[in-house]
């Protein structure tokens, strides 16, 4: 990688630097290789470290780089393929081995979640944590909020805590008749707990998929699934499905 004169370029400096770095990733670095530190890169390209950080953040968002605590910035592998939505609506956990239940607790949800569920803001709900791993790496973490009214048959004797409790909540939820399933996707930043689960730094770009599960009369559950934006690419089909497709290694790098 040689020094590039950026001053004469009309586009933002960080964007031109992003293009130069992307070309260097193709020609000079391999997947998993650690990049030089920010100080050395900034000096090599003759830019301020703030400009360099903007370029690195953009490449991370595009899935070209990964920043890991205690490791540094590495060249990312091709994005993995993970199905998010299906044409047939189904309760979470129904014939779905992709998500693994972790635990379940009863806690007061965030106000926005309580409003979406139609519960009181001080009313505890069942909060099921699930995780998703693809090709040996964590790609998503989910919080599934379920009001007590949706699982009236659930008792502490079914399963007092942990993974077994999560499975019991999912089992009871599937006793209801699912009438509607609606999903929305937005770009966000990983909070501390999410970053820990996804093996990323706080503030790393994520894709948040919020899904509302409803019966004919009420919202029965709300899922907030956080996907690594550096790992996943979402596309939308004519039927409203949401899928994450694998990028072909030859075309992506």
C-alpha cells in the first residue's frame, strides 16, 4: 500500500481512503490477517486518524473488516448465509434448530416493548434469550418478550430456570393460533451486552430485526433479534420475506 494524494479528490477524504483500502484488502491481505495499527496506517496514507477511523468504520459496516476486542482489526471472511424469515408464518422455536434457547427470566421490559405488547409498563413479562451461530461464529442474539397472558399454562414446576425454562415458554406459546407475523429491520449499534454475545466491540454496526407475533385478538410476543452487520446481508423478496444470503467468495473478495 503506497501513499495516496487525497487532497485533489473532490469526494470526501475518508470515502476515497475507503476505496484505496478496499483495493489493498483484495490484493495484499488475506482473510483473518491483522491490519497495521491506526497510527501506522494514518502515517502511511498521510491522513488524520479521524479520517482513517471513518474509512475503517465504513469497511466494517460493509463486512470487509472486523474489529475484535484484544485482537485488533482483521480482514473479514465472506458473509455467511442465514435465513431470517420464511414464507410460512410460525412461532419462534417451531421446528427451528437455528436458534438455541439460552435462558428465560421474568422482568419489566423496556417501555417501547411494553407499549407494543399492550402490557403495563411496570408489568413483568417472560424474557427468553436465544442465540444463533453459523459456521462456528455467533451471528445473532435475540430477546423474545412474552406476556404472562400468552402462556397461561406455564408453571414453575415445568422448568424453574435456564434453558429448560426458555423451552417451556416457547412450548406454551406454540399452543396459541398465530394469525399475523410482521417484521421490521433497522441499522443500529451494538450495546455492551449485545457486543459481548456477538464477540464484537460496543458500538459495532448491527441489524435489528423486530418481529411482532399476534393472535386474532392481541400481540402475543415480540422478538428483537440483533444481527452482526459485518456478517449478514439482508435482502427482501416480493413476498416480504427476509433472508441473509451468502456472498460467493470469488465475487465478494
